[in-house]
C-alpha cells in the first residue's frame, strides 16, 4: 500500500516556551504535501523522554510515517535516540562511519572532537543511517513494519524518520537523503497542485461571503482562507491521480473563485506581493512616483525599493516626521498645520502635492497618522491615518482608522496606500 499519511513531531522545550518558531514543521508539511502525502498531525514535545514517547505512540496510530526533528545532539536533554530505540524495540549501536565524519568535521575546523559527541553516532540497529554532511548528528530512517522482518511485538507498524533540528541541516538531509527513501515507499503517485489568490481591501468576513460554499477539506481537495498582514489569502489545494486531472480541477476552482470575488480585490497569485505588483504596473505604464511619509517612517519607500529595478519608476521618498520638515521639505503652509494639525486631510493633501511638485513626478503618495501606542485623543484616536494620492491634475485624500498596534498600523497604512495606487493604475 505504501506511505500515504504522515505526522510531524518537533522536539525541543524551547519551542514550547515560545523562544523559537517551529519553522521545521511548516517546511516539512509543504514538502510532504508536494509529494502527495496527507499530513494528519503536527505537534511539538518538550525534551522529556516520557512526553516524547507518548506523543510518538499517539502519532504512530494515525500515520504511516512519523517524522521527528531535533533531540539528536550531544547533550543530556537530547533523548530522542533512546526513545526511538525503546519504542521500536531496537538496540542502539555505534556507527563508525558517523564517528569518522564527525572527527573529520572537527579537524577541518582545527579542533579536537569532544568525547561527548560520540553519543551522536548511536543509531537504532537495522535503521538506515542518513550521514550528515552539513553538521554532526546523523539522522536515520526506520522502515515500515513489513520491511523490518522480525520486530518487537509492541513496535509501531509505521515508518520513522529522525532528523537533526537545525533547519540548515534538516532541509539538506531531507532533500538529499530522506526524500529518495520516501519516494520509494510512497503509495500510488498523487499529483498535488496549489494556487493562492491574494486579496486586499476587504475584511475576512466579506471575502468569505463570496466563497462560503466552496470551503472544504478532503483527501482530494482543500479550500481555505487565511488572514495575513498583506490581506486575505484564498488557498486552493487539489490532489489527483494524474497531472491532467489535478490541473483541470485547480483551474475550475480558480475560475469559480475569480467569478465570485470582485476583481478589484484580487491583486495577485502565488508568489506575488502587493509592492511587486504595484512596481510592475508603474514600470509598465512608465509612471514616475514620489512618496512623502510621516507615521510610516519610510515604509512605503522601502517596500517599493526592495523590488529590483525600482529606479525605473521611483523618483524619491521623503520622511517628514516633524512639522518643520513638512514645511521645509514639502512646502506645507504653517497655517495648515496650526489650523488642522499634522494628522489631517489638509496636511496629507499638501504633503502629496508638495512631494509630486518637488520631484516632478506623475504621482505622489503621502501618509500622515497616529501609529500609537500614545498620541491619540478622542477627536483623533490612535490608528487615525490620512492617505493622499496626487497626480498632475487632482489630489484625493482618504481617512482611515486602523485598529492595531503600532507595527500593524504602520504596515497596514503602507499597504493601503499601495493598494489605492494599484486601483488607480487599473482605471
């Protein structure tokens, strides 16, 4: 039947303490899904032998393959190898090739290997050793029960893949050594295709209303929606026995989604980003852009100039945080600031017009607001933001009140400004 389902266990007390993000589990899930395997469980366990064993036995009942990362180091809290040997009824034996590779690695650095590292060469007897060319600890693969021959009566029937915790080592070992072993054992080939549709400008609840009856998660089809800092993503994943079938189904779902969701909300697909989409539109239209920013502190300029080739459209960006800078660099009249304040429709308008005229640009964006956490009043609360868009004929201003913390308010203001420019360029 082969391996068709998987569980991922990340070990490390530091993960559960929130000290490190579990990027390994996410990456492994993407790799397994791309191979047509269904990931049924992803969990973390502390560096405690009993907890690891309990979670391993639980996962082994729910998947054909269990992948464990971490816990293969040389210190006392690296207990995974002992747990795996006990659960699968295998003795730990020292692999001399692993010892040699570790000694050579230390020698290349001009250091002698501590004897404590020898524990890393202990692997379950009968396991396939994955020699680590990127670090010290080898990984190993325990095949499913039908390949093991005579096994311990209480041993799980699933396969086990043990990988080191450092991402650089784990990624390389999985791709180069583990994946070929898995492909030999994965069940009937399943083609997996995915499409991410990026939207901006409407809340999750509104986007969800357009596609509410399409939501599903089965072995063949997953239609989900994720709220991200850059907007709302609609994610479509299909699995099929042939590439043609998978492609047809994916195209059908994408077409139906695009029919339902207003086109002005959709800014891109898959690896597209909102700044990159706007940058491409500006380049294609041969439009010169200037930016004036207060509360966002140059974030719009950064997002755009992160894009290679931005010199084709980006003229200049000015961060005018203080009122004197708004007056001196952008020509905002003192009376405007005295009468309406720095965070106002009038100031945003003057900032945009000043930036466009100074740069002789086709368009200018300006942002002024109260990012927080302090500085707000009843009349002008934290999150209040004015965004202005000026061209050679007109200037328009929009008022927003963003409801997040300082980081969110700044980023969402920057993205909202870029999205407004995108919509302008679509007309």
